[in-house]
C-alpha cells in the first residue's frame, strides 16, 4: 500500500455563521489544505504513478482568491464552513481517482482545523 500527501495554501474570504457572530461578516483566511490518500500497486498507471500530486493540488487551488466580492460564498451552494469545504474537497478529489482511504484536512487560519475522511466500504 502506498500513502501520498500534498499540502497547498490558498487565500480566500467567506461569510459564515449566525447574524450576530463575528464570522457572519465577510473575512479572509490563509487556508492550508492537506490531502493524504492510500492506493495500491494495482492503482498505478502505465508510468507507475498513482493519483498525480499536481492534479490534486489543482483541485485545491480552485479555492484560491475565488468568488470575487462574495468570496467562497459565490463558489458554493452551501455555507462555506471549514467542514463543508473539507467534504467538498474530499468529493472532488475522490471523484478523479481510485483511493482506498482519503483524508482531507482544512486549516482555517492558524491553529484551527477540520478533518474529513471516509473509509472505502
């Protein structure tokens, strides 16, 4: 079993949370995103590659400086919480390749993170 890992930092703004909460106002973060996945020998392509690091990073980079004045709120049809972004990234990454286990960690600013993963059944 192989384990691969990528990290990418993106800059993006969002508005999220109850009306009287400080997070309800538009604000930005440096988001550090990590993705770790497992795959087997049979998942390798003709070049001996598993899921391509650069291709996975390009999915993450879709978030960088996105959405104009509305930030991530313009990009998604759901509330752009760290939890929802982690699940969205998981689904987008997983759709492209066969992975036996994928973990996505979204760091929202310094010291705050959410992890989303799901075992293959």
